[in-house]
C-alpha cells in the first residue's frame, strides 16, 4: 500500500475527489473537523492543545486515514477510536517532533468516524496539522452531545495509573478516556474538558483553572467557548499534610475556588466531589459543610468511598466513581443516565464486584487489586469455569483483594468456589478510615484444595466497639507458597 503523505504547506486540493483511491488532504481549519477541549486557534493551520481529554473528531468516506501531529517536547499517548468502538480502541505513542501517523487503514469502503483523543499531559503543547484521507473525503461532523461538563482535579482525574491494578506509575499507564471524566461523560451524553494534573492542590488549581496550558498563564481560556452545564471539582487530597495547611486554610481555599468558578461558570451546577476512606483529616469529611456555608444553591457535595484504598484508581475504580457521581448529577439535572461502559470495581450493597470474573476492563483489569501481576491471571474457559466462562488463577504467593464499605457490628458472609494444588488462605478483615492503618480485626482461614471445585463459606463479625469507627472490610485471596489456586463464583453479603 502506498503511504499517505501530508503536504499541508501546499495549496489544499478540493475536499472531495471522484477517484476512490485518491488521497484527500484535510486542513485543520476545515469546518467539518470537530474539536473538543481547550484548543488554541490563533494559527488556524496549526492549532494546539495541552490538557488531556482534548480531541478531534472526523467523519469521512474512505478506507484509510492519517494525521500529522507534533506531541510537544515529551512523548504523549493518544487514543484512536474507529466507528465508535470504544472497547476495541487503541492507544498510540507519539515521540517529540512533527510526524505523520496512520490512524486507520484497511477499512471497508464507505463512511466512517474517527476520534483522536489526547490521553496524557506529560510535556507542553500538542499541535495538529491536519488529516489525509484515502477515499472521497470528509463528511459533515457528528452532532454535538447535548450536555457539557468541565472537570477540575488532581492525579485521579488526570488518569494516573489508570491502566494498572498494581498502581503502576509509567506514563503509558495514564489515560482519561476510560477514567472518571471520560466514563462519566459517556454515561450522561456529555462532552467534557479535563483540567487536572498529578499532585495538584487547591492553591495550584486557583492559579490554573483558567489556563490553556499548565505552564503559563497566557493565553487564558475564554469560558464562553464552552458553556458548561455541570462543573465537577475533585481536589483537596494533596492539601492534607502540607505544613501550615490547617483545615481552616483548606476550607478558605475551597470557598475562594467556588467563588471564582461561579464567575466563569455562572449557570453551571458545581459538584464538589471527594473520596472518603484514606485519612482521618481528609476534606471529604467536611466538603458538605463547605457547600452549606458557601450559600450557593447551585452547588452540591458528593462523596464516594475510597474503596481502592491507598492506590490511585484504575479503570474499574474510575467506573465505580463515575457510577456514584452519575447518579448524583442525574438526580439534580434530570439527565438520563447510561450504564458505565467499563466494569464497575465498587461492590454494591455489600457484595463484591465482578465475583465471577466475567467482565474485564479495556486494559485487562477485572476489579480486583493485587501487587504481583505475574502471579494473577484471569482465565477464560467455558469448560473449566465454575460459573460462566471465566475464573481467577493465583500461583505461588499470588494475592488479590477487594474492599467494601462496612461498619461496626456488621456481619460479613462470603461464599466462594475454589480448586487447585496445595492450599489457599482467605482473609476477611476490618479497617478504619486511615488507609495505611493495620486491620482492627480479622480472620484468616486456610483452604485445603482438591482438583475439583469445592464450595467454601465464611462468616466474620466486625467488632462492636473500636477506638475509631470501622470504615471498610477487605476480602483477600492468597495462593500459599508452591500452590496453584483457582477461584470462581465469589459472593459476599453484609448485614
């Protein structure tokens, strides 16, 4: 196949040509390209963006499409979605420098849609120089989504460790399309902007919420270009523990931020969201009081349990947060709500999430957390699974765990099926709100296994009185040394 070449410096050819094998050059100022995010068009032939989640969307008639980009001064990752197939989409890495990249090829002749989404924000600005289409050219853009959301936050909203259940930190594991902002926006039929960065705190966001880029205050963003219906603020975790940052100082910064955001988002409903369960001093303990004392009836507070503990949320946890927040926004705004398109890693009404391992997130995670990913495997085999077509296999000290909210006096009942060679240990314990604290109580049981599936049942009671209230219960599955263990059909009740 002859590669598509972009020659955008030359006069642009007609948008449509008759020969189906011809290459049509689409300049970035073409009105049929749909841009979402904080894009700078001061030079219409080389628009740039910085914040993650920024995207270009194009509909075209043809079999191949290439783009010319410069990701900036650092390697960046972009997601390519063809014909709305999010689950089978792919991420591509672009190293610094202007370059051509084929985004779609060998497509059946006819109309197609391609979304190109900036997943990361590691360097400075990414510049877009246009598309080249092998076919008859560009088509009118898709309709815009009916709703608009702006997100402001820190590393979780920026998608840190989003593709690692073991909390990996490499830039290739970062992503927002299958993070809270992307999942929630698809659940609520919204377009979104994501203004967040790892390590961000309240004072930093107060400096940067109106910027086109993290590194400089100029140019500033024109908020009239994206009239948000909802604003989600998920910030404050990084303020805890900073010398001199008392609760009173954090509260004061929340009030200042809400005041300034109301000026630039005069009609939006603002949600001050935070997670509970990682620190005794976490802002989630008092964001509802901040909202009440602020006195703006168009601001609300939302909390979701930090059930992924001390780690950053991966795709399944982000889907859990999105589900919590989508219910909250849907009730306030009256918007219809779709189910999350990523498996929800948060249990429901005391039960574990994905207890039969049937569902899997786009990156391969399945809602259980672990440290050694080489000792944890989701196996798909209809003939071997106890329930459905998938089960969990742990080898030689491999371990997974999943927490759920709990309180004092709760009784946890777990039923599971297991088989294997050797033995396994099942632990049910209880923790308070401080994520790094040792279990307040718990019980471990050793399972003697056989090659055939066996059912095991456990019941453990949370203590009645503790120095601090019980916050969660955690179920841990462990393959003992030298053992190979399969688990399936896990269920949990809380009463």
